[in-house]
C-alpha cells in the first residue's frame, strides 16, 4: 500500500517542527475505517512484552488524525486524557483541530466517551495540550492557538475547577506578533514552586516562568545550539536543583542545556548520547528508582521516526543505558511521546502513522525499562 511518510525537515525549508503532511488516499481512508472499527472498544490488550497497548483514539473518515496527547491524574484517582483531534481536512499540522478528552477509571486500561476540552477558536486550530495541578487544586491546561501557518501561533492557559469537565476562558501568555510553539506533555513545577512551561520560537528554545502559580509569566533566556536551530524543548529538575533542558535539533540528536537558577538562564547547548532524527523527546524521572527516563526516536540519519526508544540515566543525564525499543515495526513510525506515572506504571502516549495518524497508549511497568 502506498503511504506518504512525513518529511523530516532540518534547517532548510523549515515550515513546522511537527509537520506530518498527511494527505490521505482513498485506500488509506479505508484502512483508517478498518482501524477505527478494530479499536472502537478502547480496551487495552496485553502485549508479548508484558505491558498493555491500546489504540485510544483511532482515526476515521471525518477524523484524519488524533495526536499530541497528555494525561493527568485527577483527585479521585481517575485519569484525564487530552489530545489534538483533527476533525476535517487531511490532518496536516495547520488543519482544523480541537482538543478532546476522555476519562479512565481503571488506570488507563479502558476509557469513557470522548468530550471536548477546548473547542477550536483559532483561525487554524488549537493543539499541543499540557496539564498541571495548581496549588489551589485547580487544573491548568496550556495549549497553542494557531492562526496562520507560520506567523501567528499563541500560547494559551486555561483552568478548571471541576477536574477537567469544564474550562475557563483562555489567558494569552505569548505576544500576538509571534509564532510561538509548545509541545504536548510538558510543563513542570520545581521544588521551589516555580512553574516552567517549555516553548520555542524561530529556532530558539526557552521557558515561560511563573512564580505565583500561573498568575503572571516571564520569558527565560533563549538558547540555540551552535550547529543550528532547535525546537520543542523538554525540561526536568535534577537532584542537585539544576534544571536540564533537552531540545530537538536537526544536528543528529537531542541537545541539552543546564540552568542553575531555576530556568531563568541557560548554558550553551551541547550534544547528548540521545542521538536520532529531528523529533521531540519526553524526559521524566522514574518514581520508583529516581533515575531519568527518556523516550525518543533513536535513529540517526533515518527518514522515518522509527524506532521509538526508551533509555535510562542513573547519573542525571550524563550517560544512558538500557536502550529498549517500545515500537520498532519496519512499516510504521511513531512520534510525540508523553509520559505520566501512576505509581509504578508508566503511561506513554504517542501517535503512529500507518493507516492514518491514530493516538496510541502503552502502559509499562517501571521494571520493563531495566530489561526485567
């Protein structure tokens, strides 16, 4: 079957760091219908690897793409999933999309009915969902409002006082005259209480910072690797109090920068052992061991986002070990992973390409990342 794979753009001809160019043929639409029927029960199945796999949002004839997701645990222990639902067109990055949600009552193994978290109020779409629990117990949702293909994309914040059932009007964090990007499954709170929301613009990576629980925001220093531009950063707080930022590049893999003042200023970016094509990484700490977990496309020089790999760092990102592929089928590709920990289990969302861009969920015990 013919399939149009994403053009993994580097430093030239750059339009969007998450461009998928997913025009669907009649055959691929039929494939999407089949997948939708196959996945409609939305119940996880055990895989041979000893973890659970679920197509949580399959594509359909009027829904060409479900992508860029995040999960947060609600106060009653249930889980809220949010993702970008493209409801018309071909599913290209600037096509019509809203942010939709589902709720799970059993740790992510099954999910309820879809409902709308944020309706499309942009001239193109809304996408790139990020969740965070605020100190007053409200939920915060950060997303992009995309109004043009390359000159107007705005960072928005909404809050919910009813655990994600309804959301406030948006507060705009970025200026009108910029194309400011986010990535799904980001946003962290430091031990100091400061909130860091990772962002990018024009080949620079930086953060929006808030010291008053989201009431006001300022921009951090911007950084860019010497070999070329970077996009879609992801941050984690290190054990010594510094913050590490990983950033997508077209320079052979993830670059990193460090901050010793809570994300306000950053060191010159340098390459890491997390080599691979130009695609974003998810970085989180494993709660049961305290080690760092990275998930990214470990495929330097490849033309597809394949495989999707996990690795563990026991020395705060200096070296990495236990490289294991979460996905590696030769005829598919995967992108935009996001991680949520629920006790000792890791919930990983990402989307695949074969048969249409469908949202996948894998539930993995912490021991799996160590080869157990």
